[in-house]
């Protein structure tokens, strides 16, 4: 069909080009049509670790070349340091973290009865600081918060993610809605990439399934450790959606859903990712 | 003092080639970035790294602004005798860090 406003002579190859264009449009329709958001079967779930090159895996596997361990060392020191008006360190109440913190990160975000909502590990640390230590909360995504989170999360390394608290259900559902809802100027949902197209390429990178097994993790791109929320905001910015502030209930709900989605998978923090 | 992670084998055979891995915590601010208000962020990098085996220099690196944060340096050397390997990093703003590891050579 020729455009009346921009009449153009028919060139050889135009039909072929049109056929390609139609194919692309149909491809896009299939892409959006495929937004059935079929969940990944439990047995087919894989950590982003498995998509990485051997060099990056080696970096994560060796604690003397994993840069995340630099934060863990800082966190270990913070664990012993007295803070706030109460003059108490984490260790004064919780003792030996290798015992008391074992498995704790694997079941966060956890339901907090007093607040009637789940809190993530960073939130839990700040509750402890403000209520037990009478200290100011640590800045989310700041060096100290990442260090303490990394040290606590290390104590769950190799343990399966737990998500079996019935009280979390409404929050898991709220997180699932965020995960499957198309949003942003690109009108994409998390599920369209991470459920429907994992393993495919996006700008040369392999799309992972998006399981939060390794947070806080060291991203080579960031040249720093970062939390799951930082990663979520990365994705939201990528699809040109507005990210809620750090620590917002929306983020916690999405984290709660993602941990449920990754239930049973092994914790690997501090992970390394490209 | 900056945090450093170092991997030196605790023991080795005489004449054996050993791999040494070092990783140090440092922002490696290139000096080419600007804040949101347009001010230049001053350069703050590690400029030098030296390894000494029982006092003798065995490895040296010069570092430049294009090196990523938390520089990871790995090299090989021959295990000649038991003793101490010393690592020294130096850089902008008087940055200096030193670490030592012992090695037993049989």
C-alpha cells in the first residue's frame, strides 16, 4: 500500500523489506502476546552465577579475590563496635555471628508482627540500631549498611532460601503484581524478561532469571557492593519507570516476592556479577 | 588502613612457581568525573604497588586512572626460600598500605 502523502516509486526489494517489517511487528506481537508470565518450574530455576563466564565465577568462588569480602571484613569490625547511647555493639546481644546470624538473611524479608509488614535485612539492622542501640539508622546503600548486611548475609552462605510464613502471603501477592505489571515508558514487566525470555540476549548480555540469591553482591559495573534494591532500581530505570525511594514498601514487597520465587535456592552472598 | 585480601600459599617446594593474588579496597577516583553541580572530583588513585620477597623487590606495578576500583593484582614468582613477602601500595593524598605474608619453602 502506498502512502498518499509520501508517494514513492516501488523499488526492487521493497516487498522483501516489507515482509521483514511485518515479521518484526509479528515478532513484537508474539513477544507481548507471550506475556503469559508462566512461572519458571522449580527444577528449572538457575542462579545468575550459571550465566557467568568462568573468570567471573572464579572471582566469586575464591574469598581472596572476591571484592565483596572487603565489605564483609568491614562488617565484621562493625559487628564488634559499640554504637549509640546504649553503648552496645551487635555482638553484645547477638554474640558470635557465625552462630546467631546463621540462616537469618535466608529468611528475610521477614514478617514483623509489631509493624504488621515484612522488613528486609537492612530494615532489620536499622530497627536494631534505633530501638536497641539508640543509634541513628545507617544510610541505606551506604558503606556501613552494605558492610554489615554483607557480614550477616555471609553467615547464610550455602543455605536454602526460606519463605514459608503464611503472614507474608499478601505481600508476596503485592510483589507478584509489581513483577507482572507492565510499566514505564517501555511498557515492560519484570516477568517479560525474567520469566519469559531468560537465557536470551539483551544488548549483548544474557538475561538472567532474576533470583536474589547473592545480595548484597559486587557488580563489576558498579565497582562496588550493592543491595537488591539498587539492582531493582537499575531495572526500573532501564525500562524508564519511576523507582520508589530506597526502603519503600513497594521495594520490600517485590523483594518478598522474589525470595518466595527463589525459595529453596542456595544463598551465595557476597556474589560477583558482571 | 585500607582492607586488603592476599593469597600467598603457606608452603611451597623450592623452585616451584607460585601464584600470588592481591586485592585492595580503594575507590580509584579517576579525576575525570564531575559532580551534579559541575565541580571536578579530584583524582584519588593508587599509583604504585611493590612486592618484596625477603626485602628484595620481585614485582612492581604503576597504576593509572583507567584502573577500576579495588584493584586486583596477581603475579607469579619462584619460591626460593622461606621468609616474608611484603606488599606495599602507595597513591594520591598520601595513601599507603602495607601487608606481609609468610611462606615456608621446603
